[in-house]
């Protein structure tokens, strides 16, 4: 079956509203049936990949993100950020970037980050006469940091498919993530000064102390996650479990955003989100298994070799492909469809799988705020009652900034590789 026919079927399934996990699974079954290939190996394939300590981290990070969003932790982080930078011109927009950066270092989910920050900050910015599109754009773009700054659910999924080290991948996202946050801050400072946005009063000293003390339990969560992993005290999955536990305790007993009676419901909500991710992984594993068995991966390697493409040409093609796919598919789908195809090529072209993971992740950040499917666009539209066109207008300057960053990260691999190599060696 031709690649065009395969892609045509996949987009047809998605076009009629079929969930991505079902689209991939059904497509895989059709392909196996068409090739008269045995299905006996699929159950063992699922067991081999899903019976993994790495994948155990996913439900715990999702659970931590859900409790942070619902339990008052996001509010505490925003108040803390306001104490430090809220008095600057356009302070609430700067608060958004700073609070989102810290939130991203806990939850690993872009949609959860945008939802938690947007629910509180969008009304606050609009109340202070910020333009609607600017407020929405800041939150939407800042929310994408959730899948770049560690921990990152997208990088955990990449690690499962590529059989790569999660701690190395997490470290690779640190410098690009801080770069992106820095670019957003510079743009906000320029734009708010140009528009003459208001300057807030400094927070009184006693209030400053109270707000920072109140934020300590929330700030301890990234310390537990990243400190535990890189000190060698805990594994990634153990750190995720600890983060979920601390998020529950802080939400129930300290911030009181969730009652004990509500805990099972919130946990069920997070497990439902996890199940959807796992089903997508299973569908992609089946699809990747067929690709390997049908010899498509080997044929693609040979084609690239025959075309004598250089690494920079290959990366340019993949960036364009992922940008297009990201406009129509959700993050995990793009990762799970493309990564199994290109993994055999990376070694041939001398491209580090760690570096490529960051390139993929930045592309997926762009996908989250790119029309027509970008999830963050619809999250912000739904919580603010703003037209989707207003959200798109707000994120456009940030899309341009992120495209520039994508070029830098793609062709300056040291930005991604320096920190992992410093900590772990080559």
C-alpha cells in the first residue's frame, strides 16, 4: 500500500472525528490485514513497551498537574511571581511567564499549564485594561513551556519510543526552555512599553513575605522532582509519584482547594487523561511495528542515503513536515507517527537523538498554538469566551519568536546537548 493511501486513510479517520488512538489502531489493523501479516506479535509488543518504569511516570505527572490546577497551587505560584515582578510595566504578563515557567517545572503538560494560568490571569489582565488578544496570546504561548521545561510528558513519550534516557532528555530542554521564556519577557517588555501599559504598585513588605512563605509548598514540588532525579536518590517514576503525593497533600491540607471527599474524583479525572495517552501509544506502537515489518523504515533510510541529503537538509524537511502535521494532529500523535520512522535515519546522518527530541518538542509547542487544531487556542477560547480569531491574533507574535528559536535549536545542537553532556558526559 502506498504512503499516500496510508496517509489518506489516517486523515480520513481523523476527519470524521475518530479519536487519534482509534484512528491509529484501526489503520494498523487494516495494514496488517492488507499485508496478510500475523497479529500474534502485537500483544507482546504492547507488554514490552508498556511494562516500563518510564511509563509509570506519566499517570503521576498527570495527577500532579490536575491537583495543581484544581487545588490552589497555581494561585500560590502566581501570587509569588506577582510579588517579584508584578510592579514592572506590564507586570501581569511578566507574572504569567514566570509563574508558567515554574508551573511547567512541575506538571509536564502544556494544556494543563495554559488552563491553570489562563483561568486566573486572563480575567486579571483584562480587568487592568490589557488588550484581550495580548492577554490571550501571552497565556497561550507561555503555556507551551509545559512540554519543554522538565518534566515533560512529550519527552517521556519520546523516550519510550526512542529508548532514550529520560533524565538526559529533561536536561536537554532546560536551556531552550529558559531561552524561550527570556524571549517572551523581552517581547512583553517592548510591547507593553510601546502601548503604555500601567505600572503596578510594589507589594507591601509584609504581604511580600506572606505570599512567598505561602508559596513554599508549591515551590518544593519541582525541587522534589528535579532534585530527586539528578541527585540519584529517586528514579523518574519515583519522583513523579512523590510529586503527585505532595501536590495532593498541598492541595487538600495547605491550600484547601480540594477537599478529601473530592480527591477520588480528581484522581479519576487524571487517570482518564492518562488512559487516553496510553491508548495513543498502543496505536502508534502497532503502526510502527507494521512500518518496520513492511520494510518501510529500511526503504526510507535507503532513499535518504540515495538522495545524499545532509543533516541540515533532513532537519529542514522534518521541521516543515512536523509544522504541517502539528496544525492538524495533537502532540502525542505527531511524535508517535514520525519518530519511529526517522529513528533509523538519525544515526546515519549523525544527528543526536537527544538533540532531535528537543527539535521535535519545539515543533510540538508551535503545534499547540497553531490553527486550526492547536489545543491551547481552544482551551483559552473556552475559558475566556473570546472568539478563536482573537486568540490567534494574540499568539501570532509569539509564533514568530518560536520559529526563530526553532531555527536556532535545529542548527545549533549545543544549545540542547551542552547541559546533558556536562552532567552525564558524551
